C-alpha cells in the first residue's frame, strides 16, 4: 500500500468521525502533555474529568510545579498508576527549573524529561510542534497489525521496533499532528478490539486481517504471567471522630498515599486470628471499646489482586503505637488526604462510624 494513500485515507476518516475532545483544540504543549499522561492506561471518558480538574486547578506548568506532591496526588486520586502523578509533578518542576517553564520542542529533548517516554514525546512533538515522529500506542498497534498483516508480538522488543519503523514510514511529513491523531482515533472508534467495523472500513479491500479473517487474532501479544495475589488486613483505630493513618513510604504500590496500619499475609486468614496476633504484639493491652470486621474487599491492579479486610477497633484511649508515622486524623482531614481507591471504598461504606 502506498504510504501517502494510507495517511490520506485515515485523515479523511478522522475529519468526519473524530470526537470533540478539549485537548484537541490546543497546541499548548503543557495541555497536550497533561492529557497524554492522564490518558495512559486510562479510557477517555474516565480521564476527561481529571484533565479538566487539572487544567482548572493548575492552568500553567508553573502552577503545577509550585504545588505540593500531596495536592497532586489528591487530585489524581482514583486514576491509579500513581507513579504517573509523581512523575507529572517531577516533570513540571524540571520544565520550570531547567527550561524556564517552556517545554522543549523536539522529540529527542522531550525524552530527557521525567516520566516522558517515546509515546508521550512523539505526541507532544507532533501535536504541538509538527515534528514528523509517529505516536505508537495500543490503537496504532492494532490498526497496523491488521491492515499490514504484522504478526510480531507488540509487547516484544523486536515487535515494537518493527511497528515503530512502519509507523514512522507512514506518517505525513506535512501534517504529522493530524496523521497521529487520526490513526489513534481510528483504532479507538473504528478498528476496535472486538467486532471492528470492517464492512464500512476505508481499508477493507487492502486490509490483511479482513482478507484472511484474522481480526480477532491480531495484534499478537506475548502472554504475561498471572496476577500476584496479596492478602491485606488493615487495623483501623478509631478514637472519637478520628482514625489512625499513615503515609505509605515503601517502594510498593500506592507510594505516597495514605492508608491504615497494614498486616500482609501470604494466604487468607481469619480476621480474629489477625486481631489476636496483633494484640499479643503489644506489651501493654490495647483498651478496646468495640471491634467490627468489614466485608471482603477485592481490588484489581494491573499485575496484582488485593484481597482486603478491615478490622475496625474503637478505642477508649490512644494505643501504644511504636510506628511514629501513624497519626490520628479527623474525618474532615482524611477527606483531603490522597488515598488509594480501596481505602476510599472502605471509608464510603463505613460512614456510620463517624456520622
């Protein structure tokens, strides 16, 4: 297939079918960058409210750089993959400190910024500065693998190289911004993972997958390991209208977010046994007024499945806690703390404790 033909056809489709999205009305590299970071591993309908909140709260990269990490994490709460939020904040600081608040205007220079990989660098470079460098995401992998019949695995180093080389050979040199947005949108709306709209496709006559009935087989992926199962038992101390929480500092999931005192086990254990072990660990007895055990919670991450229970302990007086990171926070203060979705779900269920 002629490279020009492919680009012209996909852009033609885009002009008639594209969604009206706020980040498409700007070439501001700050807003392009913000939208691309938010939309990584996030659907548009989920990411849109976050994008609008961030633009309203931090209209410029300078204002984002001046914020605290806790402010950024709190606004990000619910999107998951919190490393993105920390890198977002770190990148804003570097742009302000090292580049005078102006984003670099080339793909290679953008790659040097924290949290910006090839995909995001290509998006900013092409959308804001019209540099002809291809954006290669899941939608692009799917379109190219089907149309051109590429059977190399998209999550292998060799496969990524093949797809990136092809994508860069196809991109319009004059309108790289429209080309990149078009092919991503085509994959998101038309050449979808299941039941693509082949009968009305611009590439029906030349598409390898359509000719050989391989739409469900392409693109190919190397099968990943099964998700790791983890068992969390949270000790939730309540004293009056305050709960004891801490900021997660370990190099683990949810770093920088707040949760409760955690006991992790390799398998499922009765909460009563957890409570007994916990009490025995203290030299002085914990003066307990009431204990309640929550329902089971299941929280799915990309490569982990968390099974959690919360053991809520109402206290007569403060317990002899050794961990200095654990502190009592009022319910009003807890609302403003950045928390994992799992913790937010629990707090929503147990409003009766502080009503």
